[in-house]
C-alpha cells in the first residue's frame, strides 16, 4: 500500500509518500519559519496563505522524489485537525480534490495520532502494543496509552503551556530567535544544569497532568533579578532544561508504575531535545523498557507520520472525499 500524506496543520507545508506505513519513499516539508520569525510566533493568516502558495509544488516534489505518479497511489491521507483552521482547510481541500479526481480512498487523520505513528517509520520493528507515548510538541504535551492502532487514551496533559511553548517562550527571554527550542538546546549543552534550582511542577493526587507556566515565569523573574542580570545564559538554559526533563520523566515513570507497557515512545518536536532524549534512553536502559524515538525530521511536524497513521488506522479514518471537513478542535478519541 502506497499512501500520499499531506500535513498543513500549523506552519509547515508537508507531503510524503510512504509504503506500508513504514518505508518513507519521500518526505518533503517547506518550513515557513522565515516568514514568522520576525513576529516571534506563527501568524495564522500568513501560514494559511503560504500553504496555498506551496501545497501543489510540495506534493509534486514528493511524488517526483519517490518516483510515484499520483495515479499509482493506493490512498491519500490528510491531517484534518487539531490545528489552525486556516491552515488545515488548505490541506484538506487539496486532498479532497485529489482523491475525488483520481478516485482514490481518502483518509482524514488526527495530527496527534500522526505523532504517535511517527515511531513506526523507518524501523525494522514497530513498538509492541500496549505502549506509552510521551508526546511533546509546540502545541501539545501529553502522555498517551496506546492499546491498539485505534485505541488511544490520554493519561495526562498540560494544564497551560505545551513543553515546546515553554521552550520557545524561555528562549525568547534569553534573547534567542524564534523558534527558540533548538537554539536553547544548543546553548544548554555548554551550561551547568545544577546552577539554578527552578521549580518542578507536581500535579496533586494521582494526576499525570503537566504544567510549565510556573517554570517559565520563575525563569523570567530570575532574569529580572540582580543575580539574573549577570547570570550566564548557558547556565540558565541548562537549569531550565533540567527542570523540564525532570518533570517529563517523573510522569513517564509514574505512568509505568501504574501499568506495564511493553515499550515507550518519545515523539513531537521537543523529542528532538538532546537532554530529554538522553534521559529517556537512560531510563529505558535502566528499566529494561524498549524505547522508540523517531529521527528528528519525523519528530517535528511532517507528512510521513500522517501517511503512517492512515495506514494503521485505515478503517477508522476512511472518509468521503465530498464530505470530509477540517476540525481545528478535533477530539483525540475516535
Ligand atoms: O511537533 P512540532 O514540529 O510542531 C507542533 O506540532 O507544535 O514541534 C515544534 C516545537 C517548537 O516549540 C520547537 O521549539 C520545539 O518543538 N523543538 C525543540 C527542539 N526542537 C524543536 N525544543 C527543545 N529542544 C529541541 N532540540
Ligand atoms: Zn505537531
């Protein structure tokens, strides 16, 4: 089965050709970072317009690179939500038009399920069910229990900022350009992570929820203080990163203590973070839990993960090309 995946939920215009939900024949993503950087975040109106300008070329490029003409596809998969409505509708309209004209099956995929199935790409062995996913991106932070391809349950989620959002906002406080996550990661590698003790959020009771706004605020107050004004930014970045990683790993351990999963997956843009990856792998080795972390290009938003999700969730996502709609608040459960 060869699927074309289309992803336009936020600011990246992406298309990919994937064989059997695993082998990536091509994955093309046109980043819009340069268009949004001067505003310090994604501007929805600009994102939608750029998708309109780029989508056809990105799909053509993906087909050419994979040497797969459109008429040889077995299906077309598209992100239908959650995300920015003005961005989603561009991909959904494009996918509907292609599916209708080519008379191919159309699959409407949940973006977050895409991040889960990114772990199946380019791997000899897929994560065995049931597995736990720590999904940390610019828009979402959650722990997900995956019993089967279509039985996914959120165990805990952020109560305020997503992990990536906390990275981007803290990076901005440190004067780093948007999107600041990767730059903060690099800066932190030269710093002392024990230098400052920033707060680690603990949810009450048996909740597995997360929160990052207190941490971000604490960094801001520190930077405005007497000591903060002369602090080495490397040390502040490393200490902030250590707090984020501690909070995330505490939730992963707590989820595993409650339930035996057969594997653990780290996914979403923040999964590219070097300290988080190191902590996740070290915990996996110590606890004898097989750990799956997609390569960085499949951790951040991409279309290959959307094609993969559609492959594994074929029956549940099959849609009518005339009726499929984008849903900015698409619920996580089917
Ligand atoms: O998954 P993604 O591409 O988009 C969303 O669906 O949100 O995630 C983007 C987020 C941004 O906040 C970015 O700063 C963060 O992932 N990110 C990182 C790193 N690489 C990307 N955060 C920390 N360290 C990194 N190396
Ligand atoms: Zn995403």
